[in-house]
């Protein structure tokens, strides 16, 4: 039976973060993460990256609100270059794509299109990887800092028993590999940085809205609950966890 990170005690090196970054801060989970961070760490400076910062809610914490386009590396680098508070202690990349008015999850390989695959890869794998490329040098290396990236259990190759959802599954699998690659390289460079993938569970957001009718009673989570759990998971991580995948209960799962 797999052991939750919660059962082994909080990471010894965990320090109250002074600066927290959330990319995708207007999404359902991203917005909730900013609110939970504000509540638990009222003295922290919050850096919020959003496609449209005018939709960001007001918080009591000092905030730095930056516009960025996940599809453009130049926009990502320009946003991160505007961070003037020094190093970042804790970061969440809360972006993700499953469907929109143009693309729906494929039930069969016959529905595969290059445009859909490329769009999913850009938003679910390439975008987060490029955020990390520019963010890693800004992470605090005086103590252990942490980056959590929203992944998905359906992106686990070893756990795939149903098939389908080709673009979403495969793009998240690519993301999981990139997370592992980052962790290995950062380990070689002796960076005090934990980077992990986070499975948020089925949360009441626009991403899950078309599929909520199939969710068993009591298993649809509020964004507040999910954000609380993910923040807790990050606090309990240790250096040896870097590159791994964890769900909202702190349980590891295989890529």
C-alpha cells in the first residue's frame, strides 16, 4: 500500500514562503490557490500570472499581477523578468487544457487531428516546461524551494486502462516526463528545488463541467478543498520526492 506524504511528517526543511507564484491565477484551481495562500500566509507576496489580469480578485496580501500568454515563450519570459521581489519560494503552475469550443476529448483514434494534438501539447506540456525554464533561475536556492505543476492521473501510462482522450492523456504524459527530466538535471546541479506533478482530483471547474454528471456522489471537490490539499502536499515534500507525481491526498502514483 502506498504511503501518503502526510503520514511521514512535514518536510524538515519547509519554511514559510515569503514569495509565492501562481501561473494561471484566473482558472478555477489557480484562483483558489491564490486565496488559500493569502489565508495561510498573509505576509507572503503573491505573484499572479494570468492571461487577463483584469479578472484577478483583490487580496489582502501584496500582489504582483502580470499578463502572460502560455503559447508564447517571449511573453512568459517577459512576465517573469518583471518579478522584482527577488527569489520565489513556492510556485504553482495551475494551467491546463482539456476542451474548448473547437476541441473535445476524443473517444476514438478516428477523431485524432494534428491541430488538436499540437494545441494540447502546447498548453499542457510545452507551456509549463517553458515557464519552468524561465522560473527555475528565480527560485530561492538559499533553502529548499518548490514548484508544483498540475498534471493528471489520466496522463499516467501505467495507469491507463480505458484509452481515449488521446490529446489530453498524451500531453500530460509528456509533461510528466519533462518534470522528471527537470528533477534529474536540477539534482546534478545541486539545486535545492523540488519539482513535482500534482493530481488535483475531480474539481468543480470549467475543465470538468461537461463530465460532472458521471462523477459519483460526494467525489466532486470544491476548488477551495483542492487548493487546501495541494498546498498541504507541497509543504510535506522532501528533496527525494522531486520528479514524482502526487495526488491531492498526498499519495504518489506512477507515470
